[in-house]
């Protein structure tokens, strides 16, 4: 009874003890972007929140690699996980939950970057010199998200400031406009980010990160000259080089190598938070990538197209590409420092035709087979490489080949091949004498070097879009519908500036 009386008096005080102005006044102690950004540390914290979203489950820690890998010719589903059945084979739908979560998380990342940018701009006590690298960092992260959105969905809404009301919804911009926004962000970042990071800031974007992504983004819009300029700047910086051993790139012990332009950081802290990893906030800092593609679950397996792509004695070469065994593990191979023999984790999955022989294989890349048996469950602390120097060299090789500079193209490709331990193209079993042959050789070289790094699907689509290859030669379900994913239905029903007429072709 006493409690009821106190509540009633409180309600009466609210109803009769204040004016209309009092009712609409914000709590002065409430933290808002308008009163939060008082110093450099607070600005930096806001930028770091965007990195957290990048590392979230809907982006790099899970849906990112599924959504990208399952749309190429090198991965196949081996379980009933929903996302694995909805993406490959032309089955993507506007109602797919995982793609909706990926879209939403990318826009959350943009929102957090914009919140940081708006807050930094509102501050008058910190010098422009101290603000510039933080602005560049936020713009790099926003550019990264827009580049992913344009690559996967094409046209989309563009927000360059914090969305604060439902009146702020934006209509769908064109694919070209979204890429242009990403490229403007990357260009600004390249001008204002540091050349390198110290131990306290490893994993955060650098000038090389921005230049590398600027080059990759220009490749998506077929601006070869602009891409070449950005990528050459990475080479000319002298900050990057290929590591001596290809396999060392994908181990828990070897983060932040000389080859890394940008990677997502994991650490032996907590675990993978299955139930609350939507934003990436919190202490948990492990990846589920090794588990999803690994021995126990093996939700995704390699294809025959992949394992037969590598130069091989069985295919008439006088050598076998060592990257094959650094990328996949065959049934019967030894692992865990030679103490275990790999037996197929899913004997009911289809066998692969490996140069006329039926085999079972699993992904080795990003696994821990090099040192131990992962058992039934293994969340990894291996950093996820989003862009590395070999990608830069092979993009430059592609540009030179497409522009008719064949010797320059071979020089770039041969740097990658030399590290891999295979002969230069001129001395190899790969046809490369003509321009068409060399372009095909570089297409295949990217497939071998960058397999299962969420790059192949975007390569196939941009090559098809600009007439470099015919994607139907690689994906038997191919139609032009497969160039883009469907805009999530939730965006169409929630955003008042978008309607079903804005949906991508083939998904109406």
C-alpha cells in the first residue's frame, strides 16, 4: 500500500508540477553525440565502435565469408545451414535472414562512422591536426561498408551524416553513386591516414589500407587507370612485401605480416558470442571461421573446380603447385605435426573428381591443422585478412594484361608465383603467349592465390560485367540476375523512400 501511494504521488508530481517545456526537456546528464565529443579519447572511442561492428557476426566473423564464398565456383555447401542453401545455385531471396543481417550491420557500421564524423566536426576544442587522422579512419570504415554494399547489392541509400529521425530516410542511389561515395572516402583516408601503426594501434587502417581498397573499388567500376595509380602507390610506398611462406599467412601466430594491408583482429579473449555478436561489442574476440569450414562441422567444402585449377603433375605439368596443399587437406594426409591422419569428417558429402580420381577434401586454409587436431569445436584467434599485397600485385597484373602490357603483367604475376614456389609464367605449363591467354592465366592465378578469401565471387561478377570472362563458364546456374543480391525485404518495407520498384532485376 505504501509503495502504491509513493507511485501515485510521483505521477501527480509529474502531471501537475511541471510545464510543457519541462516535459520535452532532455535529461542534461544523458550522454548524446552532441555533448559527448569533448576530447580526442572520446572521438577515438566512437571510431573504434565502427571497427567493432566490422568484427561482428553479421559481417566478418560469420556472414561475410559465407555470403561471398558461396557465390563462387570454389565452394559448396555440405550441411543444411540456411544461408548455405539460400545463396548458391541462384536461390537468393529478399527474405533471407542472413543477408538482411549483413545489410543491417553494414549500415550500422556506416551509422557509427557518421556519428563519429558528426561528433568530431562539432568539437571546437581539439585541433584540426589531431582530428584529421580520426576523420580519415571513420571515412575509411564508412567507405569500406559502402564498397561492400555496392559490390553485393549495387545501388543503395547513401547517408553521410547520422540518421536521427524517420524523416531522414534516403532513396536508393545508383550503383555508380555508391561506389563514388566509397571511392571519395578511400581517397580522403589515403591522404590523411598514417603510413604505419605501432603496437597499440595494429589492425587499424593505414594509408596502404585506403589505397588498396581504392584500387579494388576502381576495379569494380572498371576505372583501370585510376585503379593502377592507387595500386602502384601501394607498391611504391615500400611498406609491403610478400612473406616467404604462403601458409604462414593463415595461422594464429602470424598476424600483421608485411603482406597485410588490412585485417580484422582476433585474440584469445572469451569466445565467439553466438547469442550477442550483432554489433561486435563486448569482450569476446574469437572467430568461428575455422570451425565453420573445419573438420568437425565442415559446413563448406572445396569443389572439383578448385582443386583441379592448380598446376599439377597429374594435369601434365612437371611440378605441382604447393599452394594446393596449403589451401585444402586431402583424406589420408597427415596433420597436427604429423601425429594425425585426416579422415573425411562428412563421408556423406559428395566425392570430388581430382584429375580422374575420386577424393574427399576439406579446407586447410584458416584452419589449425598445421599444429593440432581442432576436435569437435575450435574457435580461432587467426586474424582475418581482408586485403593483402598479393591481391595488389595480381590486380596490377590484370590491369597491365588488359591494357596490352604483357611483359609488365607477367612481372607482377611472377612475383606471386615465385613466392608460391612455381615457375614463372614463361617457364610454366600455363598458356600465356597471347593477351587472351595471359588474361586467362591471371584469372586463374587469382583463383589459386586468393581461394576462400571472399574475393572470387566479386571477381567473377566484375569480370562478367565488363566482358573479361563469361561467368556462365564458371557457374552453371548463371544468369545476369546473379550479378547482384536482392535488396532485403525489410529495407523495402521500412524505408519510406524505397519501394518494390527499386528491387534488383530478377527478384520481383
